[in-house]
C-alpha cells in the first residue's frame, strides 16, 4: 500500500509501485484533468505539482510518491491563482482545443509562484516544457503577462 497526500487529503493506493502517477490519478482517483499527450516527458500535458515542484506525472512511478504531496489541476481550480489565470487565458484567447491547458495552467502557476514578474523570455522559458499545437504560444504568453499584472500580490503569497 502506498500512502501519499493528494489534493490535501491523505490517500492510499494498492497500485503496483511501477505504475505511473498519471495512470493512478486518472484511473483510480478519476482526476482526468491531468492529460496524457506524449507519455514520454516531452509535452507537459500531464503536469502536476509534487511537493510544490512542477513534474511530469507520466515519468513518475507511484512507488516514488510515498509520503509526498501531490496537487492536480482539480485542486488548483479552488484557488485565487487559478481564477486569475482562468480570466487571463480567456481574455488573451490562450485556449483553443484546450488539451494542453491543464498542464499549461500548472506550468503558469509554477512560473508565477517562483517569479511573480517574469520577463517575456522568462515566460517562454517557464512554459518550454509544455507543448501546444494550436495557439502558436503568443496568446499563452500574453495570458501569463496579464496574470502577472492582475495577480499582483497574489503570486507572492505562500
Ligand atoms: S504526457 Fe507526460 S510529458 Fe507528455
Ligand atoms: S490549445 Fe490546443 S494544444 Fe494547446
């Protein structure tokens, strides 16, 4: 049995230790906001926070998660940070098909939490692990700039 904290709640799973965190989240806990794109650590669609660090859940065996804190998009949605990102992505037209967006939002939140006033180059670097096939990235970059402005003071809070 592997015990860990998932979205603020202590949970246990009987999944084999080599099963991917991504599959445990989606199949056992029905947290389907975390997407599978490449399955190889290249696209960022499966991004979650593990101990507050942005990680690709397709690369993490559940056995290594024992005792860790995992946060998915379903939990981020409850926060003021999400509200700011949601509004900013809407205003900037940063969402098209939407497949990359949960991972992109996780990456945006990680970026702004570490660097509340990023330069454009820092924004592009911050989302460089997340692929989007639709937007050409410029609207996503605009969304993050707007979220930095709208969320002034919010990103600094722990
Ligand atoms: S599905 Fe994990 S990085 Fe692409
Ligand atoms: S909005 Fe379609 S992949 Fe990004």
